[in-house]
């Protein structure tokens, strides 16, 4: 299946024809122009206020955000987060979407397993990076609002969101959109900041106030109870919930917001230290009293 077959006009739900410089809905003729990088602009006209704020935010910080992810300690610790996600990915991946895709992290991790994939994000600056990483025709990256997905009903085997849910205030609408585009039995995979452990909640409150890289008005990490209720209300049943990341995450994973964390890239042996911290953190979270104390969560929900 070609990626364009998964796309739909977000206003009418109609299929789209590719006219080179634009995608055009059939038969109504609504046009969605491509920008100079070839990215279809589905969010140019209809966009929620949350999405508008995130668009401005990530277009502004994209370069520094991606630079932080390139540091050796971030890469090594992130590999632990990636393994935690991949451990839960199962079932068909013939047609998938990554929502709030940024630079296409899930698409990149699963590039050898997916058939056709659509990446949706509000920031064209981030989408440009995703397109450069994955130029193959089976990947399409489009600008769109997570609460108004330009995707067909019941078309996808899986939807991935890695670090995007906590930017969306209207999660009822987001999860309803995810459920709409999934096939029956399709799976929703997510990895997000988790706020069930009080020390992390307090630390984030301080960091959100201090860092210009963060927008505290639109960044709300997940709470398990509320998230399960919202997913259930959208017709999605939780089948996995794993808390990940502990002390090492606080030290190694905030280079984009804390200058001192970025300086760790100059420390000799930092890759070894990062791998060691990941193993220690993973072991700590297996202890009975700390199983939901992680800084983040990997979750899976299945459509009824």
C-alpha cells in the first residue's frame, strides 16, 4: 500500500490525489500545498490552539533539541528507552502512523519492519529532519494536528506516539482520533513522561519554570489512572504499562533544557557510565516499591 492511500482530507474525509505540488481531495477539490521541502501542509488552515503553540515552540527549538539527542550520553541512555519500546511491539506493521512524530523516531526504529508509514507532526522544522532520515517512498511525513489527523478510518495496524501525548491538553480527542484510524485489534504504542512519582513531579515543576526550552502551559506528563480512563473511554484497552527511567534519566536525558547535562558529553567514559546507569535504573524499577516510579512509561493499548 502506498502512503497516500492512508491519507484523507481532514475536513471532509475524502481520499487525496497527488498533483505533485499539492494533495487534492476528491471530489471536492480542497488543496493542501506542499512546502519547499515537499511536506504536505494539512494544518495550515484548521489547527487547535494547543497545536499552534507547539508549532511555534518546536519550530523555534528544533535545532537545539536535535543537537541534544546527538550527545553520546543521551544516545546510550535513549537506547535503553528504545529497547523498552521494541520489547512490546508485536503484530502486523503493514500500515502504521507515528503521531507527533518529530524527527520520525518510531519510523526510524522500525524502518526494517514497517510496510507503509505516515508521520504526522505540527512542526515542519522537525518534519524536515524526518524526511532526510527516511527518504524512501514508503514513508510520508505530513504537517498535521494530532487532534485532526489526516488519516483514513480503520486503516492502520498500529499508531505510535513517542513523547507527544504530554503536549496535548485534549487527550480525549487525541485518543479518539487514534482509535478512529486503527483497525479493530490494532495497537497504540506510546512512550511518555510519567508523573506518578512525587519527586519527579516536583523536579519537573522547577525545571519547567526555569528552562526556556519548555512550555509549562502545554506540557503535562501522564498519570496512570487518568490515562487508563481516557483510553478506555476512547475504546482502547490497556494491555501493557511499564515504568522506565530513574535517576540516570534525570542526569543524562535533559541536555536540551539543562546546560550542565550537555557538558557531560566531554566526560571521558561517558558512554560506559550511561549504559551502566541504564542497567541500574532498570533494576531499581523492578523492585516492588518502585515499579511505577519511573520518569517515563511505555504503554500499549488495543482497539476493541
